[in-house]
C-alpha cells in the first residue's frame, strides 16, 4: 500500500501499516532506500497529480464552453445576460452588483447589513439572512485583483464558480485515488460525474446557488489531506451555505458509528470533532451571532460525544462503571444529544424554521393540510421523491449497478469485521491484499456509511441527489479499480484472479459529451427584456412592484427597483409570497387591493404563464393550490367542483370593467406580462 498517494498528513485514516514492529520497520526502510521503487512512486504521484489537476481544469473549461453555447453569453447585452439568472440566483447576483457599485467595500457591506431597498417595509441583514459571503469574497477579489479593466463582473463571478467546480471534481478524483491506490479510479470518478451531470450538480441552471459555492469545500474536507486543510475547508463550507451544518451533522453521525464499533482510531475521530466545535464557534461570531448554529443538531451531538469521551477517560478501566459506559455508550450519546438540543432551543433565542418542521410532518404522512405554502413546497420537484428517470439514467451510465455491487461487498465485509470485534478478535497489525478484508479500512467504512445516509435522504427528496450522486461516483469508481475489493469478493468465492474494469467505461459516453458542446442552443426571452426596459424607463425610482417571487427576483437584479417578495425559503417571505400569489385566486378586487397596499406596492404584474398555466399535475398549479387553500374547491364523491362568487382575479382584471378599473389601471402589456398601476385615489365612477 506504500504505492498509494504518499501523503503522511492524513487526519483520520493512516495509510501505512497498523503495526510498528522491528521487522516491519526494517522492510519499510529497505523499500524507502530502493531508488527504483522511489522513482516509480514519484512517477505515479506526479502523473496522478497531473491527471487530477488536468481533470479539474478541463471540467471548468467544459462548463464555461457549455454555458456559452447554451446562452450565447458573449453576444448578449448586459440586460439579456442578467435575465439568464432565475429565481434565487437573480437575488444573489444582484447583491454582488450592488457591492461593486458601492463607493467602498465597507460602505457596500454596511448597506447590505442594513438593507431597506430590497423588500418593502423590511430592513434586513442580507449578509446573514441570505448567506452572501460568496458575493463578499467575489467582490473583494474582483476589486483587489484589478480586474475591472480586464474582465466584466459577470464573467469574473461565473468564472469563480466554474473554477470551484473544477476543484470539486479534483477533490473527488483524489479521494477515489487515495482509497483505491490508482489514479485510474479518479479518472473514472470524473467521467461518471460528467456523464451524470444532470444528477450530480445544479450548475447548468443555477450558477449562484449556495451549494455550488459550498460543496467544493466539503469535497476537500472529505478528502482529509491534512489537519489544516480539513479545518479551513470545514469552516469555509459552513460560511458558504446556511444548511451546511445539517450535512456536517450526517458526517458526524458517520464518524460516531465508526468510533462506536471500534473501526477507526478514536483519537483521530475526536480531532475532527474539535474541528467542528471550532468552526461552529468561529462561525457563530463571524455570522453576526447566528443562533441557528447554537441550536443545530451538530453542536448538540458533538458536545455529547466530547462529554462521553471525557467520562470514559476519567473512569478507571476494568471497573463496573467503565464496562457500563461501554455498553451504554450509544444510548448515552443519543440521550444527551436530544436533551441538550431541547434545552438550547428553550433558552437560546432563535428563529425556528416553522415551515420546515411542518413540511417534514406532512411529508412523513403525520398530518394533512390545505395550506398553500405547504402544498406548494410539496409540489416542488426538488422536494418530491426521485422519479424513475433518475434511476434509469444512473443505470444506463452503469453507475448504479457498480455502486450497488461495491456497496454490498463492503457491507458484508464490514459486518464480518464487526462480528470479529464482538467475538474478541483483535485488529490485525497489517492488512495485506491477500487477506481480502476491505471492511477493515476505516476510510472505506466511513464512505459506505456516508453514502447510505445521503442516499436515504435522496430517496425521499430529489434535491438531495446533488449531495449523494457525486459520492456514488467516487465510491463506485474506487470499488471498480480497487484490487483489494475484488480480492475480498474472490476470496469469498474461492477464486484467485483479480480483474480490473473494462476501460471502455471511460470513453463510451465521450461522443455524447462532445455533442452537447457542438449543439447550438438558444435562450431568448424578448417579453421579459421588454418588461425590464419599460420599468427602467417609465417606472418611478421609488416604485414597489408586486408579482410572483421568481419574477420579483429578476426585477430586483435587472432594474434595482424595490419588490414586495423574494424567491427565498424564509418564514416571513413565504407568508408574503402566499399573500401576493392571491392575484391568481378567485377573490374580489377589493381583497387584492388591500393585500397589495398593505405591502406599499405601486405596481402589479400579472404573468400569463401562471394565470393560464396548464401543468402536467393539475393539483400542483398555483391557481389550484390557491383554490384549495381558500376553500373554493368542493370535493364530493371523488369529484371536485370549483365554487366562488368572484371570477379568477388575473382573468377578470384584463376585462377592464368595474370594480377592477377603480382599483387598478393598466399601464403596459405584452404577450407575457400585464402591468397595472395600483391607484392611490379610488374612483367608482362607471
């Protein structure tokens, strides 16, 4: 195993032999003094590193080329480029623009932390609430590097994200290489990652999303090169994504299970726990005392683990108490974790994600509701169970069959190892290839547990596949290229030959990738361009716009005007979104007028695509969800009947008759959008 990636600063899993006997040391010294072996190891290390770096760079270039072919970015005007940022992506990029326009970086940060120009009637700390640290870093780098005269801000921004994706695949490459001992596994990991790009990343249609900034750092942390890098990447990951502590919690659970079954060195595991504590403490201070980190399950679990470790170290070994602690270890940790988390939530002021808790309750079938927001969330594709197409794509690329095979072999081997521990069999000082004991390698066990936990979530929520599938690529590639794994299998089958995978897997999908780059695609939305142009030219500077949250994000980015709602999953904003969406319900003009004026809105925008939506799932259309929530649908004997004394507002307002014209005046329209000024003086003259 000395031919593996020769780094001696690995945190969790030492790659060398477990024993330190004199015979073993003499063998190692002889091998290290052999010039032929040293040259061979250096050559493998050099070409492996070259392949890893090249893979990352080529993937970043591939993303840039594909993005250009899809949007024709270089030939677009600034407004047309900005329209390609949709939903929450538009909000994130708009704050990046504001930072660059500020007279100084300090002034820009102050305006973001005391922001009252984005959402009407609200002053928010946008940096904390929307996790804008990526935009802060990007703006600093853009200005400090003197790039203003070299590259446009939008190219600099997306270039950083594409570069991070290159680091992402490089980290996955290295992880698979270190585990298998051959950089061919890294090449296969990258190939599978790109082939299954639809299910491994959201970079194609949501460049500024928080996970695209954060997951590369998590991949570097998982690779576990050395203590300093693990610490830095863990903290950076936590700063880049507001949900990062949940993913770190799953990682901590994986390490806890490793330690519980004595499959890893406890000292190394607890070094990682210390990194968690340090990152949580530093993150709390630098994220404006973010109370979400204090009440996170990660902090409660790590505190319970550290406390249990302290008790074990301070109780005399061999006593009745020490034996009871070993037996009750898992129960003790779980009990302390739950108790501590409940106490923290009782005494630490924090904003509870009520919509998240209610969503989980309904998702698990524990409750039902007619609430618009909950049903709207349940209808989001990313929050539904994965479709059959997802599994079909993974099967067609041969990823899923190999992953299942590798997972079964590793699980059986790990089960054998745990059974040996229970029977009192000690760890072998060295594990040779001929032993066929892949389950005794702690890094393998960790990744098996980790992918199982992520996979369990991905089976419930399709959006979680972007966390799970990359590590499926890595683990499957490791197994296919690892002689140790195949030796484990062949020893069970009493065979002696070890066969490595067919290299055809690396090239079979290459033509499809090149076809994607050669295809000419077109993204052009003239109606939205016309709408934004009209707003910039005709609307008052102090105007507030109301409409669907997705459109409001684009308006904020392209025009800078204030809006009444945003496409973000915040409790208060979700309630606003539900109220604004009433423009597509069957309610009176007076009701809608009162809702809009309560948010100080001056202009209303009706989208024809929502008003006349013909969705594949009838019950998931916005207007259907509103009818259910408002009680405008009556179900009898399996049939549903719509009933309301008012017509659908978005249809009725287009008719230009009283009372709609008394409250609203149409000022602009095109094929997709109808803009109405909300009258301040109401006239009821016919």
